C-alpha cells in the first residue's frame, strides 16, 4: 500500500509534519488504532490533526443485511451491533423502518431500536445509531419508540455539550439521482420523494436528533446507465440540506463509479456551495473501484465514508450490484495512507469472518482474510 502514496498525492491531504513513527505501518500485519485502551486512544485522538481523521459509518447491520434471502435471527443482528460497537466505530446503521412487504429482513427494527435504548451497549467511544425511515409511517413508528424512551438517548444539543453517557440517534432518508431508480425504489418521482422526506427530516429535528440523507445511484444507474448528471445530484443534495439534513451520503449503488466521474461529482458539489464536512461517500465494489474512488474523495477533502463489515450488502433494486466496500479493506487502506480511523482492524476482521459464517456466505473482505491468515501463521 505504501507504493500508492506518491501516486495519489498524500501531501495534498495533510500539511508537512516532522518525521514520526506510525506504529500501524511497522507491524508484522495490519491492525488499526489501539482502542483496547480507551484512555490512550482518546489522548491519541486529541493529538491528531483534524484533516487526518476519517470517520467510518458502519452500514453492515442495515444495508449489509437487507438483501439477504435467509431470515436472520434477531439475536444475531443484536450480537453484530454489539460486537461492532466494541471496535471503535462511532456511527452504526442499525435498522430500517420500512414495510416488511418490501424489505422483510428489516421487520424487527423496532426491537433493535428498543434494545439500543434500553441496554447499555459497551463501546470505547460514544456511538450514533442510525435508522432508515423512508416515509411518514416509518418516521411515526420510530418517533413513537423514541418518545416512549425519552432520556435514554442524546439529543444533538446534548452531544454538542460533550455529553457521552448515552447513545445518540439518527433518522435517515433515501433519495435517488435518477427518475427511473426513484420510481423503482420509492414508487414516485424525485420531486415527490423530496416532499415526503421533508416530514421525516423535520420529525428528526423535532426530536432533537440528527437527520441523514442518502442519494442513490450518483455515479451510475442500473436503468439509465453511467451518465448520471452530477449537477442534478448537487441540486438534490442542496434541497435535502435546506430541509435540515445534517449530512448527505452520496451512494455509488451500482459500483459503476470511476475516478474521473467521482472527481467531477465532487467538483459539482463544491460549485453548489456544499461543504466537504456535509458529505459522506458510499461506494460499492462491484467493479473493484471503491478504494480508487475513496482516494479521489480523500484528495477532494472528504473525511466520512460508509462501509460494511465483511463486504456485506447489495441493493434489492439494483440488479447485479454486489456488496459495499468492506470495512476491513477501507480501514487498512486509509491507515496505510497515514489517515486515522480509530477502528480496531483485528476485531473487525473477526466480526467479518463470524457474520459471514452465520449467513453461510463467503467473507468478501480481502483484508479481513489476510489479517486472519497472518494471525494464524504467526501463531503456528
């Protein structure tokens, strides 16, 4: 990985600093930041340059599992969330308040939310749990539970004061960058979907919690092809931010994205006046371009990325799209470039192998398998 550094101009991402030892790059096999010692990790975080810190949004429990055909027990989903919480991730996408008719795998998201609100899940750092609420009914169901358990989660105002004794919550919506995908995924055109999302976003604000907005197929649509208009994406993102969304996650749902088109998309976002800190990137690795596009995004100043443990995922409305970029691959790649994620790569690799076995599917993280193989070789 070190050989990639001159090619993607790491110097653009952080100011020159005195030579220092980066333990991650000198280990026999890769691990991430040492969150097994929370106090040391917190001290290390305070010393890090702001432009060197990358936030990973772990989407495995929702986006990663939603397309699985085999019914997954609630206990397995809860164990996945609790194991992820111990790795140092700060954001976990935990469930979806969508009709079980359309996404049956998410039919127990109410129980997941209630578990998070009523159980103190151990974690080395504060965690925000995100739930998709794509329409008025979804936000009503989520709101009813949140109101029932007021005081068990942090509001945004409390988070800003530095409080960290409870989890924070987030509601999310999904828009689309093309009319065809919007009609297939949401059963309405883009304009209608945006009007519906206004109520969801305002509902989150009334609860005092974050609102996130995803825009799907920003770099390629299964129905309209590669030529997704980046200016249209920027217009949709602007509308969602004006409604009160705290963050826009730009989703390469099909994995069709390439480096030049990722660059152009982010140029259009900047030209529209959208700040880098309001953008997250969500790449699928269908064509093996997810980390290439991550490098381009880093160079453009993006510091938030979605990923899924074990490479879990796929979109039920995007034929042929394979999984999200694996969290293990993302963490290793970022940290090999000198970025900081705060995530325990060893623990994440263990989770990827475990959940893959639970689902009866191959582990799609090359890095996860390499870390486990190196560990096994070192112990033999």
